[in-house]
């Protein structure tokens, strides 16, 4: 959902103010092996239709809300192992989320009442195949210690105007949906071990998604017909995608510090956002000003890219915040998850001078 009008919109000369709120940590039972050495691992951020700000704790098996002054409420997902990842807004103030380890798509009401819809299709590829495709970190992350239960690993998530919730299955190599009434349906991505991650509903009504392992952007019609587009720069690792303000979709290419743009007919343009420093853009969103805003995981900043290609950067609260996901609330305040600090960041903007 696009953010509402904010007082700072209309100026490219902005000053930011930022604070991070540390989330209380308590590990959920049966957390996967490697994650025991980590904190809560905040990943997802989202804003409900009523303006409530939500986040996910991948390593603690929780979803939570946070108020503008940093008051946190957490809800533990039952029946571990669980690893909630991304969020999208639903009807009546509720939120939907993907449960990577729990092999389900979850739903939570504003009061914290949880329900889950299992993904019944099994993983299509072995952990060894996925580890090989993942490259250097593959063996560390994709092993039985860190993946204790078979899971198709629901990952990215978004919603369509008709209320259908769409999601990707990272290890299942599928795109799926949850329809009204809780019916789950999915379709196989044509390219094997593609690593589908980010997903968005485009201006054309189709489902656009990122194929992380094979350097492609996929497009699927709501009825399940696929088209895949190669990213021109070879050997890259695209990650997240959103429907842009200009009718195209925009996506991050974290491996070469770029943001890509793909039109509905598959034409791709890439914009470097490095400006002489490593950034690693991870996830992005459309701001109330019509620009693309993105997290800089290495740069520990929030980046801004206009549709004309102008880039600016706003530092996070610490030099090692490692911001991951981000979202604008209805007042034009930007919220982000800080993986390094187990915190949720709140960034406000004013006109310079």
C-alpha cells in the first residue's frame, strides 16, 4: 500500500532524524541450530490498513507491533519450529506473513489472534542442490541443523486488490497464493532451483517475482502462465521487487549495488546506487513522494532513488545497523528492521533549512 501524504513531500533537500527501539529477546523453543548464536533476527516490517506498524522476529518465532514511541507487543507463533519472514497488509487491520521454517502463510489480527495456512506442496529440490546454488554461504545455512523440518520455505509476500495473498516458496521453487477462505494454490517456476524470493503485483495485474539464484525476473499471470526475463548484467543476485509509481516494477540487485527497473513488456534498466561505497541494497518500497526507498545492509543507511535516477542516502542510528526491510506508515514516517541491533528503526524527515 502506498504511504499517505507527508509534510516533507515535494522537496529533494531533506534532513532525517532517526531512533532505534531495541526489541526484547527471548528465543522460541527449538530454534534452528545456527540461529542460536543470533538475536531475535528482525526481518519483516509492515503497516496494516489501519496504520499499525508490525515486524517479524525470524529467530524468536514471533510477530509484533510497535507504537511511535517504541512500545512493543509480541505474539509467539505456536507449534515450532517457526521463522516468520515478510509481511503484507490484509483486510480489517490484519496482517499476513510468511513462515519460512513453519511451511505456512500466517494471518494475525490487530489483537494478535494467529492463524496459519499450511503449504502442502513439498520442496522440489534437496538441501544439497539449494546449498550449491547459494554459493559460498550455502553449506552453512542450508543443512539439516538449520532446516530441521521439510519446508517449501514461504518467503516473499504481497496482496492483490481482490484480496488474494501471493507468496513465493524459496525451497519449493513455486509461486503460491492464499485465496478467500484459506485455499492455498501454487505453481512451479519453470527454471529449476531458481530461488524465488521477492514478489509484487504489477500494474498489469500479473505477479512479478525475483529469481535470486538464476539472475532473472519472473512474471506469472493469475492463472499460472510464466514468462522469465534475464537481467542484462550477468552473474547477479536480484532480491526484492515492488510495483513502482510509474507502471513498471523495481527490484534490488544487492550483489552489484544496483536497483533495476523492468517494464511490463520485460525491458530492464539498471541504476547504480553505490556512489563510491559498498551499499548492498536489500529491500525497497515506494515512498509518499513517489521515489524508491531502499535499505543499505552494508552501508547502514536508507537510500532514496528517484525514477529519474537521482540517489541520496540517510544514515541509520548506528554504523552497524544492518537495515533489512522498510516501510512507510500512513504519516510518512519510515520504519526499518535492524538485524544487527535487534531493533526497529524510526526515521522522520523534514525540509532542510
